[in-house]
């Protein structure tokens, strides 16, 4: 990882940054980390269109994927606060919920602790944050690797 200010120059650079943001989510599920993951991952497509040899048709095919549309809606809503044209048909809704010893399956949360999760509804569908993040990253990894990036 470079320390130069404008060192993010390729879709691979952005994908690797999104992977780092995903790791930060695992370490600490804060709004800063959630925002950074979605905004970073949402903009990989821009770097693919403007900084790679990937054919536009391949990029557009991924852009039409249901997960990618949801990614765009969440990233754009987080960044701009308002969606005028949601790609999934409806603006995302998110809430943070905490579970504790008495409301969680036995053994999943230590007594006295609170486990926080984000509930995310995009296009009327609930999205499991970490599973969703992993799917999005894997789809980009597959596309970039198929073009030697």
C-alpha cells in the first residue's frame, strides 16, 4: 500500500482499499467504517471504466447485477443523503440494532456485552451486511482477475 496521496489509480487499487475497509468493518462496526466500505466499493466501477482495459460491456454487465445496484444505492445515499433515481427501485433503509445476552442465541454474546448489527433494507430486501460485502468483493475480484488485473 502506497503512502502517496493520489496513489489509488486502478480498479485493483480500489478493490484492495475496499477489502481493507471490509476488514475494518469486522474489527469495528461503526458508521465511519460502514460508510467507507460502501463509498469505496461503489466507486470501483468508476476506476474500471476510466483506468483499465476491461471492456465496457463487461463492466456494464456487472453494473446490472442486483448486488451492484444495491451497493450503488447504499453508497450514493450515504454520500449524498438523497437518491433521486434508486437503481433498486427504493431508497435504502438502515438501522443499527443491539442484541445482548437475554435476546441472543445462547453462547453468542457474553453476559453484560452488547452485540451490534446493521439491519439494511435495499430494494425491499434485507441485506446481511458481511455476506453482502463479501459477495460484492468476490464479484469484482472475479472480473478483475479475468482480465489479468
